[in-house]
C-alpha cells in the first residue's frame, strides 16, 4: 500500500468511526495508530515510543495552561449568575426599541462570550436567561430560539476563545495576536446579528417591546455589570498591552470571576464543586483530542499525504482563491456533522500548510497565518448553527422545550446568511482582521 493510499484509508476509517459516534479523540488516536502499524508491519515499538514522546511534549506545554484557566473563568461566570446582569444591562439600553429584546439577547451573548470563551456554554447559559423573556414578550418560538442559538456562537469569536488558543498551539502562532485579530470580525458579527434580529422582528411582527428604562435604571444596570467589564478589560488589555501573558491574564480573570460569583450569591460550595468538576471534564476532553490530533498528524506525515496534497494543489493550476473557497466550503459541510474543536484539530494540520504555500494579496506568512486562523474560526462558528447537527441548535431547542428542532433550524437561516456575508468580506479584505495588528 502506498503512503498516499494509506493516508486516505486512515482518514476514511476516522470518518466511519465518527459516524458511529465514537469520541473524536479516540478516533484520531486510532487513525494515527493505523498509519504507524501498517508502515511498520505491525511492530508497535515506533507507535509506543512516539505516543510517549507526544504525550509529554504536548501536555507539558506551558501555553496549554491557559485552557483550563479560561474554562474555569467561564464556569464561574456561568454558575455565578453574571449572565443575568449582562442581559439586564443590555435590555436597559436597547430593550425599548423595535426588536430590542432580541438585540439585547445578542448583546448579552457577546458580553458573556467575552468572559466565557465557549459557544456551548454561552448558548446554554443565555437560554436560561434570555429565552423566558423573549417568549414572555411574544417572540415566536422560532425567532427566540434562533436568536439565542446564533448569539451563542459569539462565545468563541469574541476573545478569549478556546478554539483560537488551540489553533495557536497547533500552528505555533501568538495567542495575543490572534485575540487582537478577532476583535473587528467579532464586532462585525455582533452588528450583523443585531441587524438580522431587527429585520426578522419587523417582518414577523407581534413581538413586544419593554418600557424604556429611566436614566437612573440604566446607571444601576451599568453599575451591576461594571465588575464584568472590569474582568474583561483586565484580561484582554493585559494581554494586548503586553503587561501579562495569556496564562497570567487567564489566572487573574478566573480568580476575579470566582470572587464576583461569590459576592453576587450565585457561587457556594455546591457551585464551586460543579465549576471544578466541569473544568476538569472539559480540560481532559480537550487534552485527549489534542493528543489524538498529534498522533494522527504524525501518522499522516509519515504517509506523506499532506506533502503530496500540497504538491498536487500547486501543480493543479487552481488559483489560490479557489483553493481557499474549497477549503471554506468543506469546513461548512463538516460543520453540519462535526463539532468545532474536532474540525480545528482534524483539518488544520492538513489545510494550514496548503494556505502557507500559496500567495494571497502579497501577504507575509505571519499575516496569512493569522488571517486564515480567523477565517477558520468563523466557519467553525458557522458550523455550530448549521443544520442538521448544529450543536447550538440542539442546546437552545432543548432549553426551550416547546419549540421543535425544525422550527429552530428554519429560524436560523437569516443569521447564517449574515455569517456568509461576513466571511466573504474577510476573504476579500484581509485588512479587517489585520488592521489592529498594524497599529
């Protein structure tokens, strides 16, 4: 069996295991092990030696300490009731406008994502906070669930973002630079979703506004959310300004969120225990997937599949832009059946060298690396709300209870259209993600 055939066979086995609902970390470990065993005629020595070295070199990486810290920060924010303060603040300022509660939900998702870093956690938390208010004010089930599901995707686009950290680790890119590059695309995402929410409410009708808040009520709502804003500023400005590295900033943010959650009464012993267990479970899952991705990447490298694929693309005569569009379309298709972390870990080792070997608008390799990272994050984000397996759709639909999955899926298409427009803009104008870095 040639190396190329072996590599394609390993990927085929991996896809079959994924369709059988085997954990993605286990499937990648199996795929990598198959490559090693076939190339070494069944001898396990090379496989065990490589697995031993990969486990130590990857999991002893200091940069990975930022993952459990940001996860813990999100857990404290989720269990500490900070989401309600953010939603109340957004409602106080825009809730009286037409479609204002829907826009408040989008804004609250963006604010919560700024201290959480997980789309699934953002969707689950905001479903408990925003959905009852939307339904109480006559938002249709389809519009209410679609708004929260789409807003939940902002959890990984607004820094800090766990998938961006994973991308940085895989590509040896700067976490701080990727966070900076995600700011303007994140702002565009929020603006696009706000417009979609306003248009959908105007088209459907029936949704009620809340009374306009007084200046005193707005000040009080703002004061309640100031500690959350302070945490975000300390973490993000600390990273951007070079005052602290991402791990130190994440430590400060996690401690601050824990203190806030305790003061506001949402965190006691049972809540703390749930936060720690949730952090341990999530971190263990991410580390298992990382280890599986490393073994799969090493196994595929031995088969020469990535190198031969890159040579084929270069010799095919396809334009760089066509290659990029094909990659983004494949991401969107994968998003229909695969979760975001699996997509990043499975595809970046294959697609990243392709993009680095092609010319895009005369950008340097460093610029292409960051640009492609933000693009990959946005199409992964799109996969979270793309039927039939958009994870956010399932989470929000289950929280709603009385809305069918089909209704939620139909309601989310305008938000998907907004995402596609934003992705097209970033493809054609890389400066959107690189502008702040230039400053």
